[in-house]
């Protein structure tokens, strides 16, 4: 429940999901299916409620649900040493299914004047996803670009863009898959 979220929820959930992924023997399909059916919808609804509260209040909110959803998405990404280039992979589908959430966090929702959340977490996650899942690279770069154009101080987006460019495998796709 949203009332159970706290400032360490996102980190704790990310660690738990990484352990779960390891325990499941790397069965990304099963993990993504379970997250899509059980966890992600509740976090998404809680994040939307946070956004509504932020838009109607001048108080600085911690954005626990949004940050926990972002940490959940990051936790399913493969390690940097084994990037995903398969656009049909369940991890890619999970990320694409949450694209409206990422767009809202980067383009429409207000950000905390103190922590720049949820924008900072979403931008960082998008940079990580672009590097570890090159199938998302074009979409991630486009969304980061839109967010940079829409915000007066795009520091988080520029940092994410830099990370995506420096950490993405070169070439970003399997040479056999990219060949004509």
C-alpha cells in the first residue's frame, strides 16, 4: 500500500528484485510477468496519486511511489556486461508498457525543488536503460531530448544522456542482427 512506502522503499525493492531475479535463474519472462500483473500497476496508481497531490500542493513531496516504480524498472535491466538488443525481450516490453509513466515524470509532472524528483530518478533510469537495453536507445534518447527542451534546467537529463552515450555498447546491437 502507498502508506507503507518510505524513503528507503525504492532501494530495498531494487535489491529484493535483483535477488529474486538471481534466485529465479534469470527467468526474465516470469519475473516481468509477475511484476506486470501484481506490482507495477499498484506502484503506477500510487505514483499518479502522488502527481495529483504534487500538482495541488506547494509542499515538497518525496515521491516514494514514483521512485519505487523507477527502481523496479531498473532492477529488471540486465547487468552492464550483458546488454539486451532483442526488442521482443520481456524486459523491453515491461519498460515500453511504462513509457507513459516515464513521459509524465519527465515532461508533465512537477519536480521537487529540493531533490528534482521524480524527474531525476526517471532520467537516470532512462540513461541506464538506454545503455543496458540498446533496443530502447532511440526511444530513450528521444524522450530525454523532449524533456531537455521542456525544462529550463535539464541537468538530470544531460547527465542521463551522457551516461547512456558513455555506457552503451558499441556497436549498440549484435552485429549479426544489425547486418542487412
